[in-house]
C-alpha cells in the first residue's frame, strides 16, 4: 500500500514522503480500515509518539495522521461490534502507524459507525476536534447552562466545535482570536469576540470556564480571569499557574465511541458543522503540514473516493 511516512525527526517537513509500505496486520480486537479521508494536526510531527512506541523504542518509518474515515476491510481475532464493509470513523492510536495511508490497523473500540449520509471528508474532521471540545468543556470544565466560557482560538478546528457545543448548552461565549477571524467567530455563535492583536484579553472579565487551545502568554493571562470555583482547561501544555480558588487542567483527548456517535448525530441534525479547510490528495499530504499553506479549518487528506 502507499502511505506518507516520516523517517528523520531533524528533517522537518522535508522528511515526509510518499512510500510503499506493507499492508498492516490486524492484531486482536483490531480492524483494518480502508481509509477514504484522514485529518491531520500540524503539530503532530513534534509529538513523541510519532517517533517512538510506548516503550520508547524508535518506530520509524512511521505514518502520521490520527483521524480517519473509511470502510472496514478486515476484522482481527476477537473483534466484535463492527463488520466488514461497514463505514466507520474515529481515532488511530497515538503510538502506531496512522491514517495517512491507504489502509490502517485501528482498535475497534476507537471507531464508531458512520451514517451513510455523512461524507467521509466531513467525518475525518470530527474525531480529534469534536472529542477534544466535548471533553474539555463538559468532562473537565463541567460547563453548564447560564455559565460564561472563554474560548481561546474560537475559530480553529477544536475551538469552532467548542463554540457550537457551548452555544447549544446555553452558555455565554467569549471567543478570542485574530482580527481576520472576528466575523467567522460571530457566525459560529460567540457573544463577544476579543481581537488578541488589538484588544485586551483582560477585558473579558471573570468567567466560569476557560478553554484554551493557544497556550503560552495567552494561557498564562487567562488564569486570572477564572472566577472562584471555576476551571481553566488547556490542551497545549500543563499550566504554569493555578486560578485562585479554582482548578487548572491539562488533558489529552481520549477515544470514546459513544461520544463519536453522538457527535455524528449532531452533524446529521445540522446542530454541528465541523469547519473543513484545505482538502488534498494523499500525494500532496506533506504540503498540508506547511504553515504557509494552511487555511482556516481542519486540513483533510483525501485518500480514496467514496
């Protein structure tokens, strides 16, 4: 099969190449998925699991990409709950070969059935962003109706879904980002937008929950905005500071078949619209990682036609 692989950590984007790779092996409780579309996260080339397995051993050449949508091709021993020929979407394991390939081996529990009326391209934009947004807002932030949430990076892949989920939950939403993203943020449903280039973050006032996907100085300054009893949640790095009389949480998204199913239902009902950015064929996947070529929304690699 063909796949995008990385071999040299120091080579950066130049180390990405289209390669012939062996067809994957389906371990116990795995399925082999014929990938139709894959989502990429630009920073994943810096993740340790891209280069080493769970024991710390080098696993290059490795295949990046952890979001996928496709069709079950083969079942591993003991696999239940899915069937050959079924449309599925979900997350590939962090420390195994990923979804920028024609076929990928995935634990069955990391996948959910994909309804026939959701396109693979749209489905591939949902797993990491959707699960991260839900887990950050509700599982960790405990956001409830009537509360105020500050979402740093409100128009990105994760932030845009977080805005839509928070809006449906009945929260007041303050979104931050660049001036060029103001109209997009307001269209998604933020009540107030703060331009981080020209306006003061501190003008947001006290909030019940901060959901941060930016990190750095913005994360540090957001800490002081959390009111007593509130929560700061980030996916970028462990926070340096704790909110006064509040909590600070750093987390990594976890697979959740039931939640993926719920997110797909929201997409079908029109209550949730993942923001899809550039869509490229597998041969152009390396270019999708380049900062200069990125456009708003989730970058999707089209591997096979429906």
